[in-house]
C-alpha cells in the first residue's frame, strides 16, 4: 500500500487465484484504502476429486498411494526433512528413477534439474514442500497428496490445484480434522470457506458414497481385527512385531 501511494499509478489491479473474504478485505484495506472493486471468477475446479484417507500411519498410506494411485503425483510434506524422507522411502520401494524431492533449501541448479525431470515424466512422484508450485505449470499431474495440513484453505486449494491443469480427472487427497471428520461435501466446504457459491459436486469421496462420515482407518481395522482374534496371546512387544508382519503381508 505504501509503495502504491508513492508511485501514484492511474490504475492499479491486484490478482490472486484463491483468497477468502478475510484476505480480500485486508487487500482492499491495505492496497486500495478500502475502495477497490472486486471481480471474482469461479473458484471451482470440477475435474478435481477431493478425498480424505483415514489412516493410523500416514507415511505407509502415502507409500501405498505412490504405488496404486494415478501418476504423475505430488506428495506435499510439512517440512524439508519429511519431503526428503518420503522420497527416500518411495525410492526404496519403486526405485530412485521414479521419485525426487523438492524444497526451498535446495540450490537453484538443483531445483532446475528436479523441475526438468518432473516436467518430462509421465510416471514420477515428487515429494515437495510448499516451495513447489508457484510458477510451475505441469499440466498432467493426476494426484496430489497432502501428508500434513496446509495452514489455510487458500494454500490447500493452490496446492491441490497443481493437479489436472489439462482438464482431465485428477485426485486431491488429504487429512485435516474438521474437514476429514465432516459428513458434508468436501467441495462445498472448501469453496464456502472462500466465500464462494458451492456448485453441484463433480467429485468427492463423501458424495461418492452417498454422504456420511469417512470409513474407519483401514490399517486401524486390520489391527483391531487381529487383536480381537488373539486377545491373550501376545504381550505389547510381541503384538507390535506380529502386526508389522501382518501389515507387510497385507501390502
């Protein structure tokens, strides 16, 4: 705002792809002294299907998605270490030629190599922090996974919006408590949080199963079923070892 007042341009415009009512109000206050006109487009991306995957072990669930879900895929991680760690886990499972990590701690030349690798691939997985996405336009990303919650709805929509920029069906999968436990349409919750009218849902897991809360965590169900069948057979350490064996067999 101070810069605009010093420059005194005859016309000034501000653009953003995703902003809530609170953000828009603050932008008007700081940049335009509260007097700007707001023109809004449709925030919905009908080709993206939103879903929540309940699990007890997020990394293992992400590994399963890296193998089974449509690729190219981006897995957004909350820290640089987690991005690197997730990439190493997937490399051990699928081979290092299929996965890279990306974060702000990398040198510019390193980032460029990873960007070129991912842009050229039709089968890769990129484990990244929020540093990936701004100004990067890979049109054929089929799946976006959030291992941790973004801090805002705007961040989530911007990051999940990396998927399906070619208009084809794509998936955005995440975990966030209120959003995850809601029995309401995922798309409606996200768009209403930004003050947008909610359209008819073009794809989310809630509407796909006809409403209601998300099913229980698959890995939790496997553990509980095993414990019920063997209530007095194992101590804590023995149970942990056997459950690891059971989970690996299931996968």
